[in-house]
């Protein structure tokens, strides 16, 4: 992709996703995540109705009358986008590839964060760490993230979600808002997710295609595994073949939902031909307690 074409694509995504973040998501994002971290501000004299658990006993003893600690919201948070760029993300049968939907969602989240003066970082992964961009503020930084999401070419087409979570745990020492964007056609990440979920505010965003769910009856067709590159002939007329395909898909979805639930993390699932806007908005409202 030449520079002119790349900039055109970046601009197109910026216009679409920034409008969403400006008018729809920034307020929802604020109410969903602000107030999670509280920092000490000052002490003041105890007033009727104050929470006794906030009493500062050292200051109270010094002045011989009750004082309480006053806390305020941490005004600056950090968002980390963990994006799966393995081969299966280049699959799509309707409007666009899964990768395109993932890019739009990631851009919308990033713009929502900088609207609230928060930092945003990016981690692109396959079965290894392909790229890590440390968290920073500002529009130019988000545009760089979008450029990488559009044009980055992974070294591998396989997936290791657990490895990406482990890397995040090592590099992010302070609590962060973490979005993992993938089709989650992987397993073996539940224990690492539990560790990360104990420290960070984690949400899994599963983006899938309708033909991830079931394979249509097309007769005998060549099927290429997007992650291994292996091609095999598959008889899609066989009910057993179609049933096994669907069972494998449902198993991966169940593993995803159970793993995130047990780790205390949130989940969003959206099909490429659905409105991810409604899914994100519904999730933010629920998370914000409304």
C-alpha cells in the first residue's frame, strides 16, 4: 500500500470513528471507567454523615478531634489495546474482513480515551509480540496506532492470546484499562487472563464472521486454514462435517466466555455484519451502572 492510499484509509477511519467517540462514546467511556482509581487529596474535619472508614486516625490523634481523608478520581488513566493480527483476522464473507472491524473498534476506543485526556497504547500480537507502542496522549499518537492497525504485516499467522497477556503483565506495572480484540479462536489463556484481570480492568472484544459459526453447504470445496496455510478438501454436503465445524466454534466461544467471566473481566461479541456501535454503547452503559 503506497503512502497516499494509506493516508486516505487512515483519514476515512479517523472521520468515522472520531465522530462516534466525540458524540457517543466519550461520555459513556468516562462514566464507565473514571472513578475506578482514587488518589489521596487532603484531610478535613469530620462532618456528620461522613464515612467513618475514611477517618485519618493519626491526624485525629494529633488534633484531638476527628479528621477524614478526602480522595478524588484519578484524572489520567491508561488504555491498552491488545489486537490479534493472526491469519484468521483476514477472514470475512460479508461487508469486510474481521481485521477491518477490529481496526474501527480500536480507533473508536482510542479516540474516546484521548477525549478524556487518557493515554493509549497498542500491542499487536500473533503467536508472538509483533509490535508494542507504549501509551501516550494526543491525536497524532492515535493516528499512528490506526496506521499500524491498517498496514502492519505480521511475521506469523498463528495466535497466542496467553502470550500477549503475559507480555502485557510484564510491561504494564500500573493498573490499566485493557481491551483484547480478537476472534478468540484460541485456548490455554485462562490462567494468564485471571492474573491480568486481578490487576487491570479487562474487556474481551470478540469479532466474528457468520461463517465462523457455520459452514454453508457448497459441496466438495478446498478450505485453507488461515493460521497454518494448510489446504484440505472438505465435503460441506456432509451434515457431520458441518455439525463438527459448528461444535468446534461453539467450544471456542464457551471457553472465551467462561475464561473472561472467571477472571472478572467483561465481554463484548459482535459479528462483522452487525452494528458494533450498539454493542459498545450497551456495554459501556451496563458497566457504568445504568
